[in-house]
C-alpha cells in the first residue's frame, strides 16, 4: 500500500461516489416529522450522501443542541458561530420522533457547545433518558470531546447509552488544518475514559484529507489501545469549495483492505467503504458478536 499522501486536489469524483438521489426528499415521512417537531438531523446539516436511503427506511440521525457549532473544523458543513440557548423541550420531542418512527436503534449526535460549562452533557443525558422512557429503543450517542471534561463525560456514561461514540475524524498530523480547536490526545482520552466506564465505544475517521495508509492504521491502533470496540472509515467529500479539499479518492478495494487490516487489531466491528459514515447502519455493529 502507498505510504505517501497525495498533495494536490483530487480530480473529478469517481463513479462509485456519484450518488443519484431521486427527487421528493421533502415528501418522505421523516422529513415531515422533523419539520413538525422542529428537530435537526445530521443527515441534512452534514449533507450526508446516504440521506435518501436512510430516510426512505424511516430512520435518521438526530442532531441536538441546535444547528450552530462553536468550533471551526474545516471539513464540516454545520454552521458555526454563537449558538442559541439549549431548548429544554428538545429531549421530549426527540423521544416523540423516535416513537413515531418506530426505530429500535436510535442515533443522536450533537454540535460542539464550548459555550456551556458541561459542553451540553446534561442535555445529552436528558435526551437519552427521554428516548428510553418513551420508546425503550437502544441509544447510540455521538458526542463532542466535551473540552476534555471528565465529569461531564460521566454524566453521559451514567445514563448508559448502548454505544458511546466520539470521532477522531482524521490523523493527528492534520489536526491543525482540519480540526484546529480539537486535540487528538483529548479525543483519545474521552474514548479511553468511556471504555473504562464500561461503555461500548466507537470512533470514525475520514479518508482523503491528505493522510496515508500507514497513518490511518496508526490511528486504528491508537483507538484500539484506548479500548474502542467499533471503528468506521469512509471517504471524505468536501461539502463546498470553501471546505478542506479532497486530496485523494480511495477505491472500494482500498477501503476493504484497510478494513481487513484494522479488524486484525481486535475491534469488535469495522465498517470500511467509500460511503460509510459513523452513524450509517449503526445497528449492525451492535448486532455483531463481541
């Protein structure tokens, strides 16, 4: 496998990444439900390529604590700036949406809320508890690094989500360009603490930002050492010309080989393919044997 990143913009998007989405997304029941309950989804905010497939199947990934992030990650399509005050009724509405959708494995993510003393952890915990009380569904939560606040993390651990995820997103060398406010070691610490608290943990990395395969596998090894059980890899697709450019498109065969090598490190489950996203088909990882 190559050990050198490609230091130029990638060319045209290859055929395996050209998603042909039928019209009428707004007519799907999930779209109406999100609008009626005034809820946000990462499917929309992050411009996920799998949105039609997931929404057609009656599922979505909820994004709580607003739609404005306090960080300035260059890969992300979510708006940035000063967020509004957290909506105290949001946990109830998320629970209502989960009940109406009938999903058995609910995925909830969040924007970074560095403006809040606990990074939004108590709101996340209330949302998990509301979904459980209303529906009994399994809950997977994808949290921020909570600014490294271990007490805030414990607030989330205490409500015992079935999966606690936090994405490292890229290799440590690229953090200054891709995640300038985040710290690689802090993200590893969050995952290590969660695993130490008995959580099934999960993390994800995007490929195509300028890393090489050896660096990808080094991140996989770091995550495994931190106790992470589920690892996902997918192709980075720049949401606009203003975001970090795509440096390389990996082939499906390259993803399969990286996934195979990552699995050899001892993960419980690995998803590795161009269109994989951290919450895509999330239930499959939980169903995998430990």
